[in-house]
C-alpha cells in the first residue's frame, strides 16, 4: 500500500492528504437542515450531516489528491451512528480510488493491539470466515506501550500489504511535555524515531517502509532531525494551515527524491469556505472552496520544494 | 463517579473489575452455534456471540463486583457490528448497576481529544440537543501527547462527574522501552505519574481524584513508587491472573485506608471455565465458573491485604 500511495502522489503531483475531520460547526446549514429534517436532532441526524458533508468534499477533490485521513474521534463523538458514518466515509473514499489513512491513534498490548489491527486493517476470523471490519489502508498508532503494542499492527500490515504511521512528534503545543524529554542525551521522540526505523526495516515496500511516522508540521527543526533518523520512513505531517505550518516549513520533511512526506490539512481544506480567502464561494458551494484550497496547497508545497 | 466507585468497592468488599474482553476462542461453542444459526458466520454473528457471552457473565457476577472494563479493541475487531455489541454491553452493565470503565486508551490533541471525551463520557451538541454517545463512566487515556491530549477529558469529567485512568506504567513486557527511560534521574513513568497527580488535583472527589492511573500488576516495585507519587490517585491495575500478577504483588498499590486501587482480571474470570481449576463447570456453565473465579480473586486480594 505504501507503493500505491507513492504512485498516487506522483500521479497527482500532490503529497497531500485531506483530513476528513468533520465538526458540526463546519457543516453548512443547508446540509444540517436536511439531515435533521430526515432524522431529527439525533445522533443519526448528526451522522447523516457528517456523511453528506464528507461526500460533497470527496466528490470535489478526489481527482486532485492521493489520500484522505478521516479522524475517527470526530465520528465517535456521535456514538454508534457516528462510527457508521466513519465506515461509510472509508468505503466511499476507497470506491473513489483514494488511499484511506484511518487516524485512530490506537495502541494497546499484545492480543489487544492485534484486535485493533485486525479490525481496522485486517480480517477477523468468524467461524470459518475471514472478514474485514473497518478496512482502512493505513492507520495511525500510538507507541507509548512499546514494541508489544506496535508489532501486532506490523504483522497484519505484512499479511495485508497495508501500513501504519506511528506517532513520533505530534503537532500540538504540549507535545514536548513527554516527547522532548532527554534520555541518554537524546529527546524521547528521537528514540521513538529510531524504533520506527527499526520496525520499518522489517517490512519494506519498493523504496519506503510500510511503517511510517507522524511528525507535526509545527516542529520543522525536529522534522529535519527525524528525516535523517528515519531515511526510509514516510512521514505523515499534520499541522499545515490552520495549526500554523506553512509550505516553507515543510521542505525538510522530504527526501532528495521529493518523496518521503505527505502533508495533512483538515480544517484548512474542509472548512475553507469559512476563510475570508474563499468566502466568495459561499456555504452552498463549500466543496468548491475546498477544491480551490487543495489547489492552493499543492502550489504552496510545490513552490517550497522547487526553491529549496 | 469516583465516589460511586469507592462506595461500590466498600459495599462488595471487592476492589475488583472484570475485564469484558471477549475473544472468539473464549466463547463456548453453544453460544457461537446459536449466534451463527441466526446471523451466519458474519460480523453480526460474531457480535451477537460476544454480546450473549458477556450477558451470561454479567448476570452471574454483577452482585459481587463494583465495575466492569470492556476493552473496546475486542469489539472493534468485528467492525461496526462489534462496536454495536460494545454499546449494548455498556448499556446492560449500567442497567445492572455496575460502574463501566471503557478501556479505550484514546488520546489525541485539543478538539480531537475533546471529541473522544464527548463521545465516550459526555454529550455532543446536535442542533439544540445535547446527546450522550457511548456513555461510559470512566475511560482510559494515553498520555503520549501531553496535557493538550488529557485536559479535554478532564473538562468533560468535571461537567459529567465522571473519570479517567491515564496510562502510566503498562503491564506488558516491553512497557519499559519508552516508559522506563530515565529523564533527569527519574523514569518517564514517574514523570507521567507526577503529571497525573497534578491534573488530578484539579478535580477531586471526596477522598480520591476523578483522574486515575493505570499501573500494571506485573510491576509491583514501580507500583510502590507510584503509589507515593500519586497519593490521591485511584490506580487501575491490569495484569492480575493470566498476565502473571498475584494478590501478594498487589498490596503496595493500595493505600493504608485499604483503598486507592482496583484490580482488573479479564481472561482469568471470563474464560475461567477453560482453566483446570474450574473445568468441572464445563462450557455450558461457563458463567458459574466466572462467578467462582471472582470469589477466589476476592479472597486472594483480601488475604493479601490482611496479611500485609
């Protein structure tokens, strides 16, 4: 799947992933109204609104991008109907030919991590049947529990030719609280990065590993270091746009081959119509605003890479 | 909710939580057969089997214990129908008067952590309605992302009078890979423990905080240290029984008041009928074996506490 992702990045010339992280206050009123008219102001109504909103965006941008990253928290907040909307979104994006990165940040121990891996990437055995659950292409994984928590994911990745992105240095302001603490002269995130490179060496695609890393756009200096620590690791970079990252901050996340990183933008794309820059589209044409924002982001990154 | 949990522990004289972590190979054949006859060898069939299995156990032990801890990974492995079985299990256990600890090990940043908190503990706004999602009483939280990731949970805990257990030192063999690394002369888990105590001081129940910690039974020495670092923190202790922890290892997790810890057993209780000790019950009476195992566990812990 890492090979597929890279192919699609080359084809679209866009190392971009759109974060499908729907919040109720992003969703245009006409969509909310319609969903509530059908299902009431219920969890089902919210789930329907999320799904229609996502579908509009995906239809408007799928030809421009290689991948999407639905953040499952935004679906879980609406309970079971929300999780149903997550599944629908995953399925629809795959139909549209997109690589789906489930941003689930799971991580547990042994058989429990295996259950997450099976449910999100692999197949569960039910009697004599092997059945897919959520069936994303990649998922994000939290490393706090160590190798026991990560290796069951890698096992399933090998079987399914799928991949993971392990949290190394996250984009949030307090990410340093534990991740930057110095151990044997090195920050913890660097140790985690070394482990990611080690885990990744066990399952290589053509040029990059199935085991990727998450490093926030908001920490370009750390990105520079981690790029060297993990040369064969694809880096998923959140924090572009709304969280403050710019194209110029991102060049060090890429390798000389122009690959090795994929930049996520969520709010900046899916709620673009709320920005002054794209306000002309209006809320009815929110998806066209998203398309314009993807084109601008592609240009911003291409320019930054060209002028490095 | 921490007050409620403590009351129930006193009433049952059992600082015990039963981990409802159903694996297909734990589920007696008669339950699987019936579920598959109704729904086929499908995810729905698996979910039905899990739910019936859980119900049998809960009916057999609910009067002996204060709380249950369903591990959501074991449900997610069966996709959406599995998550539906999780919700049914949560709802049923609450009906039976049990405190429900959702073992979800979530953790993300800012608004995303808030979405998890809202979905699992609090209420989501849908139009003018505030609606509960999964509605557990407690959840487990991963601290790798720092305060940004934990505080949104605490905010919802304050509103809802619910609680969290933050991963500090996990029970698995490789938990030391990152958690034991020494920072400024102290292992990382101790720094996380200090943070848990700090976060917890913001929202106290009568004698313990709404913010608890997870520390594995398999690390009694670390438990002893952490007990002192976090004196007002309730510690959720996994790893009893099948993972190797014994009653005698657990005494240091408790405070002088005989409180401050709640011990989880999953496989040791729910699959007790598979152990030689309880084989006489047979698979048809698997739930009676679970009841006997709870009684033995209660006795083991009481004896260990009495003889310290």
